[in-house]
C-alpha cells in the first residue's frame, strides 16, 4: 500500500500534465518603445465567467510567454503589469495560437518608486549549470539558508546540504565559503534572501573551479544600481524544545567610486538533541549482549557573525575589493547525559552505565580577502586574488561514568578530563584571465594554497593532581601545499555549444604525530578534465552531455589520530592514513520547453573518506573511525518542473529516483569487503499562495519525502518534512513580518542502521526540527538599493567542516 503522502507528491508532479489538452498559446509583450515587458501577469479567464481563472503565467525577461495544454474553448486573454494598462482580448482556441507582438501602453496614473515583488522564481538550463532565478520572487523573503534547502536536488541531512550523496561546496559570487557546517548554517541564516539574484546548481563544475569536493551551489548576489545609503534591522524568535533568538543589522553605502557593506548578527540559542540507540554485540553468530542507550544533549551558544566589504573603483577598467568575515562562538557549552542499559543474551537487565559529560568550546574563525580586477586593452579581464584564514578552537571536556548492577548498587566509576586545541592557518594566491580567442571564450589561471595545522589533546585523571595519561595524549602537525593551474575554452554555434577544460593540481602533504614520532608524507599530481556539449534541437528541445573529474581530500580534523570519548566504551578516532579520493561524474540532461528538466547521471566517487562505526564484540565497545571506502557509486534520474497552477498558486515539483552503493572494509569482521546499497526516491513540492489582491500577503507550503538514503555504512529510514509559512509586507515594503511552522508533523527525524556480518547497531536521531518561528525586518534609508553583499571564501577552508 503506497502511503498517502507519497501519493500526494506523485499527484502534484503529474497534475499539470494530465489535466490539459495539447494547445499552446504564445506571444511577446513589449512597451511603446518596443522594449520587452518582463514578469507581467498573463492569464486566461473563462469567457462565461470573467472572474474564473483558467490558466496563468508570467512573461520572461525577453517579454515572451507561453501558456501550454489549453483545451478547445473560448477565453478572455488578459496581460497586466504595474505601470501599464491592462490588455484584454477575446480568443477562440482550437489549436496552437501565436499572438505575436502585443504592445502594452503606460498607465497615466502609474506609481512612483514601486518595488516589484512576488515574481515567481524560474529555472533555466545553461551548458554547465542549472540556474534558479529567485530575485524579487516569493522566495526572496527570509534567509539564504532556506533558499538553498529548497533548491532542486538538494537534501538537508541533519544540517548538512547534500547533492547526490555528496556534501556540496558553497560559493558566493564564484568565491568559495569555507566554514564549519554549524558556522555555515549560522552565516547563511543571517544572509537576507532579498539580496540574492540567482542560485546556480553546478553538479559537474568546470575547470575554473577547484577540483576539491562535489557539486557546487553558487549564490549570485544582486548588483548595486544607484548611489545612496540603506540599512535594516531584523530579529527572529524560534520556539522548539528550547527557545532561540537572532538579532541582526546591515548597512550599505554606495558612492561614485566607493561601496561599503557591513553586517552583524548575534544568535543566542539553546538546542536540544536526543538519540535513542542500540548495539547488539554478537559472538559465534549469536546475541551475546544488547546495549540500549538514551543520549540527550543540551547545547547553549552565543554566536557572533560579522562581515565587512569595501569595493573601490580605481578607473573605468579597474577596481579593488577588500573583505573580512568573522565568526566567534565563545563559551559554547554541551551538556551530555548518557544512560545505557546492558542486557544479557536472554534480554535480562545485567547492569547500567550512567555518563555525564560536559564540553566547553571557544572557537574563532577570521577570514580576509583582497582582489584586483582590470579590463585589458584586448578586451580580456585579469583578476588577482589573495586570501587568509585563521581558525582556532579550544575544547575542554569532563567525563564521569558510573556503573550499577541490576539492583541499582554501585559497581564503580571512571572520571577523566581532556584539553584539546586546533590552530589552522590557510593562505591562497590566485590569478585568473578570461578573454576571447577568435570567436571562442578563453580562460586560464593558476592558484597556490598553503595549509598549516597544529592540533593537540591531553588526557588527565579527574582530581587535584591531574596526572597526564601520556599514552592517550598526542600532538599532530599537518602541512599541505597545493599548486594548481587550469585552461578552458568554450564556443557557441547556431545549435551547438561546447566547453572543455583541463585543471592540474600538485599536492604536497605531510603529517607528524609528535608522541609517536610517526611522519607520513604524500606527494601526487592529478589532472582534472571537464567537458560539456549542448545541442539545441529546437525551441522546445535541449540536450546537454557533460563530464568532470573531481577530488575529495580528507578534512583536517579527520586526519588527527585523536580519540574523543562519549564514554569509555564509545569514542571517535581520526586517521592520518586517509587518502584523497578521485571521482568521475557523467550527466545527460534534457530540457523540454524550458519548463521540464530531466537529468540522468552516474557518479563513481572512488575511495571516499567516511566516518564508519565498528563494534568490537569481544571488548564490548563501539568506535567511529575515519576510513576510506573501497568504492562508492551512484546513479539516477532527476526531474523538475515549475508552473503557475492558477493566478494565485505557483508550484515547484522535484523528483529523484536513485541508486547508491558503498563498499567498505569491515575491520571488525576479519577485514571482509561489504557492500551496502539502496534504491530510493526523493520527492518535494514547494507551493506559493498569494493570499491578498495587492500581493503583500503570501503563504507557502513545502513538503519533502525521502524514502531512504545511504550515509557511509548507515541506511537511513524514510523521512517526511512538511513546513507552512506566512509572510506579510507592511508600509509599502519597508517592513516584513513572517511566521513559519517547521516540520509540523515531526517526521523529519529518522533512524540510521548499520547491520551486516557481525555488526548490528542503530540510532534514532531526534533533532529539534519541529519549531515555530516569528521574524520581523525593518528597512530604512534608500532601501530599494541592491547591495554588494558577499562572503569570504577559499576552497581549502571547506575542509574545516566537521
């Protein structure tokens, strides 16, 4: 029996295609100066009842519009846009119809300084990316994080954004953002979505981008249009298990040559997490002992985010840019309560383990960026960039574990402390040139990256003497240098477009464990070709074939051979022997009428570094180890469509049918090779409802279903998310009030299971997804200015992510 919510998603996806006939109506809207009228409302009204809307759409940037699948009948055609007189015509539809050029006259009573909002987002396919246009659309309220979560093909896996089973790289204006997963989410939640023009989903990045990582989500911000000053203040309150707050302010000034942007946000919050887990310890093929654990964590934090950007125009051809981004999380506190009930083979309670753990963290992350851009005499553009990141983290932990027998009598206790630190410095220098080579576009560039990481951890017994456990304590030094160069060439013909590139990267890395005097050095050179071929068969049919080779280097933290304990039987451990993995990626894309998008893909991720759980059935422990997979593959088909169902209802539908498989070395099962694989489906529908005639009141309904998923050796069970939102603009768009009900059925959380051979462990991750959020924003100054908001970036920074 198919669950009702799956049937609901399938119904929405196929709704538009099943209910319409085959007639198409098209035309072109222009003004009296023959300039296109973009984003105008185009609707068909029932002739018998002019208040009944039969079908609606909006005109494209070139003024063209298409209404598809229209039944044979008589309709009233209406085109309208603020500042223009309405166009009304009676149409008899009995086949495809082209209205040709329709001239819209300016209204004599048009409004001054009206900001057009509420345009429906649209999507287009370019040769190497999918472009999601959200500027001035219904998605441009709220924050950037929510836009990314709702971009086609993106999965939010417990705060980490994934595309096709791989973590995405976040770029802003073609520059990479490098923050931890938590910092990245906090940063993007503080970015106002009104300043976002495009979201580019680049599943196979071309040679211009670093070969590191998987798909790219590139955020393109709006460009400044007129001089002046604008600012805003905003705040939000979120209630889940605990309450959370966010306060922020942004200021922007543009002069003739100088643009200055500054943003600050403060996010005091308390977060809740609960994991319900079990481990079946197996000996000789039989259950020996079962451990059931209830883990609860309360996290308090007071994060500060600050950004400052300065753009200075030296001349008509040259400009300078300076940027700084700071993320400060002082006194972040984790209180962990762990209760484990231990059962024997007959499932009789044998003993209980109670662990109290407190972790205090201070973390600073500062990034500086400078660039110089100039246009050369031959028409090409030259860009010089430099980047520096300073990351520092101090972490103190206290653990107390107490054992009790089945009658509740004490059996003993273990208590210890840890002090850990990590200091990372990243510096990069880059030069890029783009210009013409005959009638082709030519790009060439080079980059140097230097990474210096020092980390250490000390273990002490808990007490006044604090004796050092030297066998567990360690310091790890890591140095990495990467030299890269690339060249790219693209050309357009009447129906064909081609783009090819080649990137080469030489890596020199060295890791040293000071406690054991072990030194591990690796030097390697890899080539990363990319190729794109697009064929525009007709106005309605577009095909693209592309290929790219990528690399995924281990995260710095996963290289540290340290142990971080939940209790003495459960810990995480890094691995300095991790190697980079190489992936090969193939896509075949088909676009129908620039409205239906189909993407058939195959991914060979190679020996991807993963964190894998392994239980020791003799010692009754479980450890999470950073390890390279033996093999990781996936393939599937993605389908996307968006349309205005009526003049007040707009819907985006996305479906992905996929296969994943990971092969790993089971080190606790005589090093046997094990393959974990799943077949799954992802469905989502994002709906926007205009609830008032003036467009100032809107509602949203977002639903997503994921049948199952594979993460390392874990299989994720089905999850469903339903979110409802309301948005009201006030005082001629000077203020905005929002109300969101997130995960209203509390079905986003799911169980993860790793079961094969003699391994049997699972946990249900219960994060704080079901929340109610109220937000308010007020704009002052010339708030219709579009600013130069960007973020600091560097490819190497991404591996700071935990």
